[in-house]
């Protein structure tokens, strides 16, 4: 059986300039754009070689796929960062009581192009800043602070933000909540963390399924990942390993 030839195109000066312009327009580099392997068979190194002229041809579908990803991203809105705005953002982050990195890990709507290190550097140097990033971080802080205050007003205790509130620990309640828990195996936790980094929105996707255990939610899993919780039901850990493996296999085959 004769193989079907994949159509290749020449990487022209126009294509190289368009790649560079899109990177500047969105503020998103090739590594960030292709994080999570949205286009099977292509890497950020390959795309960089197109832009630099080191590689002169490529699959037409690859080039079109990269430009399609860029077309879905907003244009960076750079504005002057005043001292007042810089202090306002810093104070909001401080008021949450947790590092910005952890705050953003608890959310599933973080803009793909947001770079925390770059944003921190902007706050320190008072350069022009990406208003979209600034507005998003202020919104995230406000929502965290509001939810935290609601939790604090309730009776009883609550675990770290994102986890479900729990009742006061009476003797019986304490026994029930601990029943069946065992230390999470190091190897299993490592595998789950690796898959969580590889698959964007992994927990959201898995917990939309119908076969989720009734006494398990994604906030509990986040506490495993961030080290807040060291024990869990073995069947919960195994279920997550199985479902994340299926999801990873599905993404690879697509």
C-alpha cells in the first residue's frame, strides 16, 4: 500500500515575520503556546527553528495549527504601571495570605499567556504591564478573599482554601472522617503529579465523569498534590491513577 505524502510548504520570510509578530502581539512564546501538546507531533523547538530560519520547510497542517492557536489568544494590552496600581496589586496578593503561585494553581481559568515571574518583575521595576494580567490577578485575589471570609464566619474549622468546610471535630466525627485512610504511596503521588503537569485541566475533565466516587472531589486531590493532605482512601488513589491513564492515552491517540 502506497503511503500518502504529507503536504509540506516552504517557510517563507512572510511566515517567519508573522510568527514573530504573533509572539509579540500576544506575549506568548512557543513553549507556552504548545504546552500540553495541543498539536500532536510538533514542539516549541521546531517552531523556533521556523522563526529563526534554521528550518525552511514544514508540514502545512503544523504551520496552520500554530497560527490557529495564536488567533485564539488576545492582544496584549500594555499600559503604564503607576505606583498606586502596583501597591494595590501587591496589597491584594498579601491580603490573601498565600503566595501568588499557589493562588493561581487553585484556579482553572488562568490565562495561558500569564507569566508569573514576568509579572513580578514588572511590579518591582514599575514598567509597562499587561493590563489583562493585572485585572485577572486582582479578580482572583478578590474572589479568594471573599470565599475565605465566608469560611471564617462559619462555625467549625476549614482546611486550606479550595477544600470543603468540615464540621467541628467531635469524637465520632473524627473517627468517621479518618476511617479507611492510608498514607498516599510516594510512587502513586509522583505519577499523579506528572500527569497533572502534562494534561491541562486534568482534574476538571476527570471529575466531570459519571463514575466519580461520591466521597471524592477535585479539591481533595489538590490537597494531595500540594502536600496539605498525606493520606487518602486507597481506592480513591487507584481510581485517579486509572482515570488519568485513560485520559492521557486518549489525548495521545487523538
